[in-house]
C-alpha cells in the first residue's frame, strides 16, 4: 500500500523544529515573567535585565522565523495538504508580527515579481542617484508603518483582483485573534515580551537583512543578469539560516528548495564568475554590523566587507568594492530602470 | 560506528539549523539557574559574536 507523504521534503522538518522551539522560548519567557522569584528576579533592575536579554533573543529568532523560515513555506509549501499549509502558515507568522497572507503578498506578489523595479515597495527607497536610503531609516520605517500603508493601498485598490480585500480582511482577523493571546494573559507582559521582541526582530534583523540582500544592487538586465542581489557564502550564516545567503540563486530559481541551494550554487559558479555577480565571503550580520558603524570611511567599510576572491574582479582584474551607491547607467532619463529582462 | 556517526550528524544538523531558537531557549530558561544578569551578558555576547562570524 502506498501512503501519501504529508511533508513534501524531509529537510523541512528543520523549519518546523525552528518554529516550535521559537514558540517554546516565548512561552518560557512568559512563564518566568509571571514567576520572577523562581529566576532570581527580585526587583526592577533584575527584571529589566531579564526583559532585555529576552527581547534580544526572542527578537532575533522572530526576525529569522518569518522572513527566512516561513519564507521557505511561502515559496514551496511544506505539506501536501492545502488546508494544513494554510493553518500552519497562520500559526507560524503571528509570533513574528505578521499575518501569513500579508507576508506572502509582500514577498511573492510584490518583491519577487518586481525585484528592484518601481513596483517593489518592500525594498528601501532610492535616492535620485539610484542609491538606497540609509539602513537606519529603512529599518525604522518599513515595518509596520510603510508596509501597512502599501497593504492598505493594494488591498483597497479599485483594480484589485476579485476577493482580495475580503481574503485580506479574513486573514487579518485570524491574525488578530492569535496575536492577541498574550494580551489576555497579562497586558504589560505582552507589551514587553511579545510586541517589543517583534519590533526588535522586524527592525534590527529582518530590516537589516532585506536591506543588505539588495544594497548597491541593480535591476536585472542583460548586462547585469545577477547584479540584483548580494550573495553571501558565509558557512555559519547559511547553515543557521536556511541557506539565505544564496540570494541571487533564490531570485533566479525561486522554486528550488532551500536545502538544494548549495548544489545549485555549484552549477552556477562559472556563470556567477563570468557575470561578476556580487558574491561576499562575510554574512549579512557582519555587513550590518559594519554599516551600523556610521563613522567608518567608505574605504574602511569596503575593507570589512570584502568581495569573495573567486568572484571579486571585473574584466580588467580590478577588485570591486561593496558599493552602497548604485550606478546611474541602468536608469533611463526618467529615472526608471531600463533593459529589464524577465 | 556508522549508526553513531549518522545519529551524531543528525543531532548536529537539528541543533545547527535551529541554533538561534535553541540559544534563545537556553538563555531564557538559563535565567532559572544563573539569574538575569548572566543571561543578558550571554545575549549581548552572542549578538557581538554573530556580527563577526556570520
């Protein structure tokens, strides 16, 4: 007898373990907050230290759990059963401060379909010279403020697909019901150990990641087929974050499973080299921590974010820097990208 | 020996792929053992470490 598998890919068990342990960590923090004497917390300062440690760790996890981990599910649903995919999605993203449908809309319908184009409102705004706004400004404004405005615009547009608004409203209400659970237990606990970590995760982890995956990049064109993303070959980053560093690969072949990306990289190596793809040895955390040091000169910054030696040189053999500012040659006279190849 | 190696590599894969949530759980539950100040110190240490290795 042939039994149908529920999980499409065995490697996706890691995605579920990740999210399960993340929820357990939230639950543990809530329990300690409600029983402080069990954890040597006996005053305002020790409680502040506990909350600070929890916000850093829970925020960090939430900042990966939705934009990296659930992100895999939004491209290739984990299960063979549609209703299970839908409900696991809903029970996945609420702990990161996102309704699952809203994340899918932002990431798949907007970001992947309009990568670095005018319609891609998920990425940082561009200055007239083509460069990104600052990392701090993007991180502090994108979630939930800027994204919220664009969701409202997309879901209430007069030319929206039929049923989009009612689906968005239904998903938002389901999200609210799940997201409000900690508030029913203890409002102050919910603000400090639920909302604050989600803010931390979206601003400092997810915001920085989104920024660095495309900072200094140019829209896809015949001249720059892989110049749309910054690739990180950091083994630590890729092992602990579902191979998110293979970012150009992911945008080129978004249906390839996250566990197969290193193998895809082996196949693409030569093309990436010839096309001078933006490949870095360090991970996005290192890039972010370097960019956060605003006092560094451009030279010092480039030295801390070296291009990968196997992919670093241009046609003349010159090592290319990180380049925060985009060049203008890919914009037409209206400031719009030209030669977009889809 | 092969079974042991396979089991070890599976455990490493599970712990490594979910390193961040396991680290969060350890820091938070560890407060019960070593108190909140040590937890804060570990959290800040991990943050700084990630900035240099990942």
